[in-house]
C-alpha cells in the first residue's frame, strides 16, 4: 500500500480503509490487453487497478471484475496470499458485500455500497456504458466528445469522469478517472474480454444458501476495514 500527501489516513475515511485493507500484491497480467468490442455485449470480464486519493492519503488496489448484462456484477479482491478477501455482488439495484473471513455479508443499494466503499455513487449500468465505450448511452449526464466521437468527459451533479487514455485503435477506456469535490479515483484496465463462457455459479449468492454466513451492517463492516488496515 502506498500513502502520499504527508498525512495519516483519517479514521473517518471508509473508502480508503476499504482499499487499504484489500490491497492485492499477487501477479496480474502486465501487458494491457483487450478483445475487440463485439456488436452485442453480453458479458465483460477483466482485471484492473484502482487508485484513490482522499483526505491526504493515496491507496492503490487491484481487482478482478465480471459483469453480465443487463444488471449483474461481481468484483473480487484477493489478499496478499491470493485468497478471496471480499466479493462484491451487484444485482440490478441490490448489492452484497461478502466477507468470507468473517462469514458475514452486508446488503444495501448498489450506489450506496459503491459510495461508501469507493467514494463514488456510480451505478452498475453507467459503469458498463463507460467501460464499453458507449458513454453516449448514459442518461442524466452532461457529456463531452473528442474529435473521433468518443465520450471523454461526463458530469452528473458533483460527480465527474474523464477517460484519460484509450486502448490503441479502440473506443475502450484504458484509464478512467472519477472525481467528486476533493476525492479522486483512477481505474486502469489491465485486461478486458467480452462474451467469454461464464461459470454456472459465477453470480450465485452462495452465502445465502450455505450455513454459517450471517447478515451484518455497515458499522461492523467499517470496523472490520479499520482493524484490517491497522494490522
């Protein structure tokens, strides 16, 4: 984990605690790679890094993501030993943050979970439109395009995004920057493929079926993130 800015991370910054607790050190593909964008996108999977600057601290995390259109998502973060530290299931407007080590899960709205964990209330549908280079399908955003007709910036109330880099000869974003007030997050896509065969239980909510998992609330999740970050 890298911290910059000369200040300690505040205890009141759960988004930074989340990324700090779940920083991944295992190897991921080095060379950026993306498959051609098909006419119809049914699923998206890949790897990315996410860097967040907030309240004087900077934290970097790596993650894998899997989305099945129109409204399912799975974002998984591993611990330094390559084990699953957390899984975020997104299902239309409902989200579950699963903590296997605690045998617990937190259920809430999709945008609320994204806002508390990452600092930005970006819905799954909007994220998919941006990742697939189809920002012109965004609703409720003020958009700006480049000379090639690609959406490079967007604003919705106090939330902004900017595509800083695209994959070569592609409309797909390689570096996406999100900002709100003084908070800034950057998502760098390392690998992204479309319409790959999916495992039958990729989006299965196993924690609801298996014994031993219990529901929890945000207060406990935040305490766990703080304890993990302070170890």
